[in-house]
């Protein structure tokens, strides 16, 4: 009996013996973690977008601090604008290619760079739009026949050197002063003298308070003579625009006629800022603006 059992065990084939032996479940294989590749394209767009913003801001602020001339600052802002455009274009291109990629990199950096570039390009674009929609002049007055004259502040020496229209057939033979009047009338025909039913000293005093409330630097205030001069300074470039207010009594002596002139110290075009300043200031000064006859 024992001999038979031993023989039976010896006669079992090896492959059958393995089947008969208790099975051992192998441990489950560890999942393979794919190494995330570095997003070179997204980083490029992010650096370009942030670089454009920083370049533009440094160019503007550096001009205001006097580190370089305003022309150099404007060039920096312009080149930074083109860099921002490039960031947007490359971001769109990389995004299109990522859609066709089997294993695209994360688009977080690319989108962040495009967003920063879009903010800067949009900001500069508003100024470019203004430059194209207004004439290239920097002197705005409510009285074109007899503009208010600066007494304390000094009018720039090249004020009429680059008035547009020199090559225009309709303005041929006109002096720079005459061309300025024509261009001014066409672009800012709504800017005229205003009438206020208050005496001259009271109007000048009110104008001075309003100028100080706007953080203008008042250079001269003579209520009895009907005159005030002040300067407004821009935030980034620290551009200075000079303003003169002239107040004269009406023919009947019952009120005052107010004229205002705003002139930029540098640049050819003011991007419409002087006209905007005159409209806003006179609107606040009068409450209800009425054109003087």
C-alpha cells in the first residue's frame, strides 16, 4: 500500500504537478508614471507676454523719472507692443498645434502669457486708436481768433512747427497758424467759449479750487484780472500739459465769458487729451455748459 502510493507520486508528470500545486497570485504590477515634459512653448509665450508688459512699464516710468528722453520711452513702449503681438500670435499657433498633439503639454503657462500680453496690447491699442482718430495737434483753445496767452508759463517754441496740412491741396499757401485753425475747427468744433452768470473773480476762484482738486500745479491765479495758469502731469510718462484760463466780463457786465487753452509741452500729437481736458474742466466749472455768443 505504501509502495503503491510512492509509485503514484513518482508517476505524476512535472507539468501536472505544477498544476496540482497551490497557485500563488503574483503581486499586481505597479502603474507606470509618465514623466511630465517641460512646457517650452508655454514658457516662451509666458516670458514674451510678461516681458512685453514690463518693458512697456519700465519705458514709461523711466521716462517720467528722467532716465531717458521721452522719444526713447515711446520707442520702448512701441517695441514692447510688437512683442506682445508676437506673444499672442505664437500662443495661438502653439495652441493650434497642441490640439493635434497626442500628448500635449499643459496650456496654463501659454494662456497666462497670452492674457498678460492681451492686457498690455489692449492698453497701448487704445492710445493708437486715439492717435488715428484725432489730428496731430497739441494745442487746443476755445478761442481760435484770440487764444488765451500764457504769462507765467511759457508756450513751447516749436508749437506751430509740425501742424498737419502742409502738403494738402486745400491748405496750400496757408500759414501754420491758419492750418492749425482749420484743423482745430474740423476736429473740435464743439470747443468754444462758455458763459457763466457769476462775476469774474468768483469764476477764477472756482477754477483754482477745481484745478487743485485735480492735483494740477497752479502757477498763477489772479481773480481780479480774470486769469489762472496751471500744469497737469500725466501718471507714467510725467508729460506736462499747461493750461491757461481767461475770464472776462460780458458786454452787459452781468456774467463772465470763460476761455481755456491747453497745450502739451512735448510731442506732435496729444492723442486728444487736451480737448478732453478742456471739455471736462469747463463742464465741471459751469455745471451746465452754455456756448457764449
